[in-house]
């Protein structure tokens, strides 16, 4: 959905309720857990958040609060949406003077302990999204060197006439999202008690 004004909570709820009943807008559901499909552009952003278990837990908590979307020009609605498969969330952004409201459904959740402990999730686009594809947000704690990482993996292609026509702008915006999301997670860790950042 595109609009000149920021969508109201009521309109977002209405749109999400309608989108929740629809299938994903792409076939390779879950492919961020394996290999992204051919025919899509793949983006990857990876940043070191710090070291140790406190950083891992702080990053996990930040992801659960959708901090990676608190960018000023993008937000997740609602930030109270639980991180669990099947939940539907709206990603709202402002670009080229318009508000873009995009619906996604959580495809899977990662919660693993071991030599590399991991927490995160992937969501996939629904038909009302201006792009088609999937994006995974992951926190990793590598026990071998105690490092903690934030990793985004996404595959996408245009799903709206405006994103096709303005694809160079879309690509710049996607790259900006990766950088800004990483910076937001670093800020979240820096503001948490007991977390050791580099």
C-alpha cells in the first residue's frame, strides 16, 4: 500500500488482517535457511556486535523488540509482534515522498545452542508487498572466539510497477536498510547493561 500520509494503526490492522489470509508471494519459502533461489537479487549484511554471552542475550532481546527496524525512516508494526512462525507484521517506510506499507509473515524461527548459538527469524513477503522474497535476521554467538554477530540475508525482486520502474532507487534503499539496521543493532547493544561491544 502506498500513501501520502503515514498509515494509521487502524488501517494497518485492517490491511494485516486481509493479508494474513493470503499465501506468500514467492515459491521458495524458507530458502534463506538453505540457498536463495535463482532469479532473485541476494543481499547480505554482517556486522560484529561484540563479545560474550551478555552481548548475545542483549542482541536477542533487541531482535525480539524489532530494534533492527527502528531506523527513523522504517519501522515494524507492531513492535509487539511475537517472534514465532505464522505471525504477520507490517514493515512501514518512507521514501520518495511516499509511505510504503508492506506485509510479511514469519516463515521460521531459529533458536539453537551449541558451538555457534543462534537466534533469529525469517519473514516472507505477502501479495501486498512491493517486493517479492524473503529476509532472515540472525544473531550468532561463535563460542570459539566468543564473538557475536548480526547477520541479514535477503533475496528479492520487484512485485509492483513502481519498484520495477524505480529499481535503482529500490536497490539503494535496500543497501541503506542493511547499513542502518546494523547500526541500530549496535546502538541497542551499546545501550544495554553488561554488554561488551568492540
